């Protein structure tokens, strides 16, 4: 293994040592305002740089974008240790954020509230993306959105939906198409040493299956989606589900039926040991535990970076959940109940 590869492994493990502990989450949960929470986080090296951009009047939405920015900065730091091969993971995360912004705008456009996007515009993301978010905010129609995205892969993804835009269920199909593109992009980033191919395949399967379970749980709960949409969330080469299991999962009539079907998959026994419940959160707990072990024992740098990225994203999601809880006056017990991947 080259020196640079060793450096990626060592740096990722050292950086993860700075993760938020259970007792530190308690400190965040006890904060009375978003600014108080951000002040606590600014004392941590991994958030200090991104949160230094926060003003005294920072909004909760801006705070969330700054937290997501910290994930990019951490991935960029890791990528420098082997820039010839591992420098695309941070670009994957930027693509993920770009797609989230495009989907947010399209969601507002379909509901007749496109004018609200300008107020939601992430002010700290513009210098990282080539998508002109200001122009996007000014789009009045789906055709305008395609014009803003001209020359990008996103325009090619959206173009087939132009004739049917406005039809029932089209937003879900657009979301699924973006998901398929994004994770195909991830495959291209996930270069690995042939000797460690098993590690990378396992890590990708965990990452993708987790995204599938989260999306499916949401759709089953809302009673939306169909086989065409569901197929975009699974990839034959990178999944631990069998064809029969996929058929049962996709055919579940609601979220509880879906979670019962999940019990009979390769994840079932492990999920039961984590105090199995009727919630997609149990999958996040399981994946976090697996990726913590992967971060410690994997020897493939790309697999380690994938583990690190997921754990960073999960920590960011948890902090955003705390912010939302503080913002809406949710009780500490209820906030604790929605946090995932935290070791007791």
C-alpha cells in the first residue's frame, strides 16, 4: 500500500476521533437557542471553519447549510492526502447538495410557491457550485429551470420530464432519477484496490441500502411511488437484498409492512439486536455501527472515506434535528428520540 493510502486511513481515523459524544449531544440538546448551540459547536475544530461564517442573525436554515458545508470541508481535507485517486468524494457531496437545491426549487415550483426559494437560498453554498442558484430562484417555469441548467448533467436528467411536468407523481420520478444519477456518480468515485474489492462492495451496499430503506419507508408511509420509482433506489451490483426480498419490500402496503419485510433480509437479525422498532431509524443505527467498524478495520482508502462520509452526514443530520427541536420548542426527550447512530 502506498504511503498516501496509509495517510488517508490514518487521517480519517484521527478526524473521526473528534466526533460528538453522547454527553456532548446532551449539552447541545440543553441549549435554549440556535445561536447558543452554534457557539458550542464553534469550539470544535471540525465545525469552527464553516461556522465562523455565521452572523449574530443567522437563521436556522443558514445554520443547517453551514453544517453541511463542514462535511465538504472535511472530505476536501481527506482528499488532499491522495489527490490523484480520492479527490472525487468531496465532489460527490457537492453534487448531492446541488441536487438537493434543484429538487427544493422544483418542489416549490410544483406547489406554486417558487417565489419562496429566494428567501431559502443558501448564501454559503454559491462559491462551491457551478449551478447559478440566483438564476434558478428567478425561474418561472420548468422550461426556465432547464435553461438555467443548460450544459449540466442535471438538464439531461430533467429534459425527459418536460412534457409531463405537472402531472401527478412526476416529482417522485424526478427525485428517483436524480438519486439514480447521484449513486452512479458515487460508483465512479469509489476507486479501490483490487485486493480490497470486497471491502468497497460491502461499504457501497451498506450506503446504498440505507438510502433505499430511508426513501422506501418515507414513500410507504405516504402511500406514494410505484415499481418504476422504487427501481431507481436499488443497484443489483451493490445491494445485500435478494430479488425475492426486493419484491416483498417493494410490494409492502405501508411502512409497518415494509419494516416487517425488512426483518427477513440479511439485515434482520442485526436490526433486532439493536432494539428493533417500526422505524427506518433503526437502519441508520445499524449502518453507523457497521461504518464505525469499517473505519477502524478497512484497509481500502476509498471504503474508509465512504465510511467517514456517512458518519459525518449522520452527525450533521443529528445536529440539524437538534436545531429543529430547539426552533419548534420540542422537549429534550423527543429530540433524543430522533437522533441516530449514538453509542450509549
